[in-house]
C-alpha cells in the first residue's frame, strides 16, 4: 500500500470515528421543526398573550435556528434599557422554555395543571448580561399511549390549547399526537370491504381506545358514534397545527397488526393469530386478532393506513406503534422477532422512506420472562440502527438501557413514568429522577437522545413534572432541598419559611420512594374494594406528612386567594385522610378478629359517617377534584342523549370497574368529590355493616359473598344517573381547618 493510500485510509478511519462520536445518529437529523422561524416566534407571542395578558408586550421574541449549531435547543435572554426582556431561541419551544425559566427564577412565577401563580414584578427584573439556557438532549418527549384514555379523552380545544402551552413552556419538542386516528382506520377498513357493523364491533368506547389501539381489547364501551370521529379529527388538525407552530415534532400513529375480525371474511387465507385473554377480560372483549407482519397483507394494510395518516395529518417522519404490548409473541425465535420488526418498519418506509419508528419499551419490563437479551436484540435489530427510538418508559424505577447495552445500539429516551391510571395520591422518586438521566448520559457507549415524561394519567403531583422537565435543561443534578424551597416560593408567590419547610418534608419522604421495583398504583385501602388482605404499607414515615400538613394549614389564612395554594391544601389534607383511612381499616379488622363489637362500631362509624363524608366535602370545594367535571366533559361531546349516556357510562366505568365485571377494578382510581360519597364510602359502609352482621349472628365473613354484594354497589354507581356538582361548593379553608382540628390529634396518636 502506498504512503498516500495509507494516509487516505487513516483519514477515513479518523473521519468515521469523528462521525460516530459527534453525530451518533445522522439518520435523526431530518427530525426538525416544520414551521418557519417567524411562525414559531408568532406562536410564542400568542402563548405569552394567553398567559400574561397585557404584560406579554414586555417580552420581545425571536427564533433563529442558527443560534444552535448542533440541533440542541438553546435560548438567550437579555434586558433592554426600557426593562423589556429580549428572548431569542433556536426554536419556538426553546424560546418558550427559556422565558418560563426566567419567569420561574427571576419573577417567582409558576404555571401548572392545578393553576398558575403569575404575580409578575413591575418592572420586570433586569438581567445582567446574557442568560443562556441550553439542553444536552435532542428530544424532550411527552405522553404515554394511555394518557389519551386516562386524561385527555374528553378534552375540548381550549383544554388542548392549554396543554400545548404547558408543553412549550416545559420544553417538550416530541409530543405524541394520537387523537382522531380511528376516523382514518374507518376509511381504510371501508376501502378494504368491511361493513359498518364489522367496524363497530372492533372499536372500543372512547375511554378504552388506548387498549383497543394496542390490540389488548375491542368493542367494550362502543360503538363509536360518527360524530365522535368528526369531532376528534377536527381536534387533531388543530392540535397538530399548534404543536408544529411551536417547532414541535408530533409523533403520529402507525399499524401494529391489530385487525378487526371482519378481515378474516375478506382474506380467509391471511396468517392471523388469535391471542389469549388480556388482563381478566374474556374473549368477548379481548383475544384480539393479530395479523402476522410477514404476511403480504400486513404491508398492504400498514401502508394504506400510513398513507391516510400522512395525507390527512402531514408528517414529521416519526411514528409510534407497539407490537406485543402486554401480549406474549407466538414464538421466541430471534429470526421470527427480527422478521416482525423488519416488516413493521417496511410498512412505514413503503410510505415514508425517511420514517423513524418510536417504540415504547414497556414490553421488555412487563413480560421480562419472555424478553431475554437474545429476543430484545433480535426485535431491535430488525430495524437499521438509528431508525428506531426506544422509550425506556419506566426508567426511574426499571431502567432497561442498563442491561441491554443501551438497547443494543438503538437510540433511546430516558423516561419518567411516575403515575399509573391517573391515580390521585402523593408519589415521587425524586432522588432517582435527579440522578438517572445523568447516569444514562454517561453510560458506556450511551445511545441516549432525550428525556421523556410518560405518565399514564396527568393532572396530579405537579411538582414531579416541573422537576423532570427542568432536568432536561440542567448540566448536573439539582440540589433537591434548595430546588424544592424555591418551588414553594414561586408556587404560592410567598416567602413564608414554613411553606419551604413543609415542601422539604414532603420531598424527602412521600416524594422520595426508594423501595426497589415499586409501582405507584395507589394501593391505599381507601380506593380499593374492602377485604382483609389490603395493602397498607407506606414507603415513607407519615409523621413527615403530618408535620407538612400542620405547616400548610397554619399558612393558609393569608394564601387562600391563590388557586395553587388551595389545590395543595386540599391535596395534602386528602393524603393525610388517605393514611388515616388505613388506620381505621386496621382498627375495624382488629375489632372483628377479636370479636369486639363496640370497637368495630366505633372505628367503622367514624370512617363511614364522618371521615369519608368530610373528605367528600373537602374535595367538592375545589374545581380540580370534581367528578362532575369529568362527567360533564364526557356528555358535552355527545350529539344526543343516547350518545351522552354512552360517554357517561365510559367515563364512570373507567374510574371504577374498568370492564363489565371489574376486570381491572379500581386501577384508574380518583379521589374526587362525588366519587368519594357514592362509590368509595358506599363500599366501606357495606363492609362495616357486613362485619357487624357477622359478629351479631356468629357467622364467618365470606369474601366471595361480600364481593358479589359490593359488585352491585359498584355497578349501581355506573348507572345511577345522578348529576354531580361541576362548580366548587363550600369554603375550602373552613372544611380543611375543621378536618385538621378533628383528625390531626388522632393522626399523631397513631404514629
């Protein structure tokens, strides 16, 4: 080899090493904002008007993508002589999150699902020099495929607009955009020759569409009215237009192989597997039909559908679909698994040669017995490296990247799942999320390309989501006690030291679960069907919760005008009563076991006739905790009374039985006014009454018989037709203070 050839070879090797080190996934470079810089700037100006009204004119906004030379978002802020703030960012999202950073740390302001605290100082605080906010993360992902059913199913456009504003302020640039997809599926199925009844047999009701989309279930809660399709399609057009205007990259749906039974009539020779039952559903609503991705029909249906998606919704070249979500594949042969992912990806690239497949990595955790290294690698390597992004969905508790060598080379996003089913209840893993993203970034040969927030349901524990979204813009973990102290100041616009102390107590206890493998379903007996085998364990010392409760109650009189404070006052009192419910339950169980009727009557009486009614009154006093709002939103989407009743059944069933017979009972539990009175309190009343009758007559307690009786109560709630308040009732402080005086001394005694 000549010296010149050797030099060329060395240069080629050096260049390829440089590319590997600095451009890990050159194939992701085409995922970028669609909107012009001017359009993105306008979107931020409009957001600030919605948020700050007249004060928005004190911010001068511009987008300049050349501010970033490596596709990582950056925003620069400076003050002008006349006290305005000039914010320039590489995208609309970068500008919005840069301004929110300024609002938080210079103006002590706060924006959340549970209200805003926007007492802006006048004039705006000056910046000395340039404040530069930047991120190490190419993508900041948001949503879980379940969030659309648990939280946003009944949203109208104003609620979506508010959420997209929240996303922009919190730096989200890769949101899931799954609304309206059934309308397109209907067109595809009609074009293939399915009749309307076959299509209606397939789609589930609105509150269960997430699991219909993933192939877990069909039909239950349906059929979907045509007005639903039109309404959702209209919403999706607005959602996409707004997301893109900020420079976000919406993730659109693709085909996973889940098909209506009617396809078998049209294509009797197709290679279709009927799966076994999912959860505790029987085959009248589950046992889905899955088309083998290697069958030519898969490519045909998959590309037909994606063509519709791209035609109607446009594209940003990234698509989500999940094969085998909570379903075991028919074969563990690596060749089969590779062929499956290759075929799924081929159905995307047939329509969009630049397609990137975004996949939830939940299956590797939920079915760990099946997904061993060889199987995971086979599925991931069926797609060219860099053409798939895996969401490490539950990384704060069960990180998959750490034992799969960074998903065997595929890019991944480190996600905080945090919440299952949209449950109420304090929970967090602050130490884990404060360190996890940085560990992932410095992991050997890390393929990390972003951070994500993937709760099954939102509108709870706002502090966790603010911390998580902020970490994407940090170079190192935050000082948690300092961070939460500043959080308290901006959430309430108050520097009262006791509030910072209260939040410090909450952050180091209830918000810092360190139990390995802990899954945050609300396990509290309060929201579970009563039995003698209830989970009463806590991961924290309730003494810390009670101390925080006392400090927040004491601070209350001067802060009741702040919606954020009222929400937290209700929430911390709710959490204290949730813990106390467990104590009374244990008293009831002990009294029954020891055959002490007076003690049983006392503990059961306090629980059923005082504590739960007081909790119901407290929840009814705040707009964020009303069952009536959830039901009214559901009914408001209907064209007539028949549709309204269908939607209301969906809305009530999901919160309670989750299926016709309690198949996923109490999974999506909510501590809301109305639900507390007519569902949870009724069950506890029946339980105590049954135990009293058993002691009176000397009969043993039979759980099976109780389950049958309580099922009638549960089912009765779904069809009771009762209207619940949609406006707060009663004075929050009066109710919370009364509860505190009554139950705080008892709480201390029980420590």
